[in-house]
C-alpha cells in the first residue's frame, strides 16, 4: 500500500457500520447489492445490469488505485448482520492541494436507514484526521435530491450548479456541487425508528 494510505491499516468502525477494503470473495455479494437500475441511474460509473465480473474488476481496480495513492474504496458492512449495504470512496486526489472527491451508493433494501450519512461522516473524518486533507468535494445529479440530503446532513455546503455537466443515458444532466472543510464536518443525526405495522 502506498505510504499515503498507510495510516488506514484496517477496518474503520462506527456505531452500526464497518468500512473495509473489498476482497475477491465479496464479488457475488457486491454484484447482488449494486445491480439495481436506480443505483445505475443515480451514479456516474455504475452500469446496469451489474454482473459478478463487474464486481471483480472493481475489486482489482480499487486495490491498484489504493496502491498508487489514487483512490480509496471501502465497503459499508452492517455490523449486526455482516451484510454489505453499500460502498463509499475517495477519489480524484490532488495531493498538492490536499483535496479529494467522495462518492457513495447504498443497496435499495437499506435505503432510508441512515447508512450513507454515517459512512460519509466516518470516511470524511478519516480523510481529515489521517490523510490530512484540507477539502472534500462531491457532486450529485440535480435530480438526485436524496444524495444531496446525505451530504447536507454531514456538513457539506452546496457551492453551485454545473449546468449540463455530465452526459448519461443519452442526456445531459446538471451537477450540484458540494464542498466540505474540516470545520464543516458534523455527525449526522441518527435515523428515526421505523414504525412497525401491528
């Protein structure tokens, strides 16, 4: 592993989540968790359908990027069940300016449970404390307001709109730009308990 990521030796834990590096043995579970048209629609580089071979390529590529100091991809694992519920990554590192971008996805069966804000907060804290980053940026499709709420919950500030910034699905989409400084970071409120029908 590159010296830049040496400070991150093992899994990072929060109350409900464990963030860890993907392993080859995760390929089948990753493919099952991410192969949903709604995830592909809301993210830039995740295809649909998403096969086990795609997951293997992701695992190999993420390790190579980590070794070169170019990216840091972690899986969100629910500690109580041991199941993969999503992924969170730091990428587009600019070490001279001490900044990077963050991205994430959550499997639809785990939507609305607060896993994404918890993971973003945890990884951002690691990025500022251990990687000594000065700034983290994020971009979301304008139509993906749920992803924007994840960022706002963790302290990101909406900084602007890049019009017709990304082409996906044969259409140009606006991108909402967000930024986070160490002084902005805040712990997201825990999700409300779900009511169980009687």
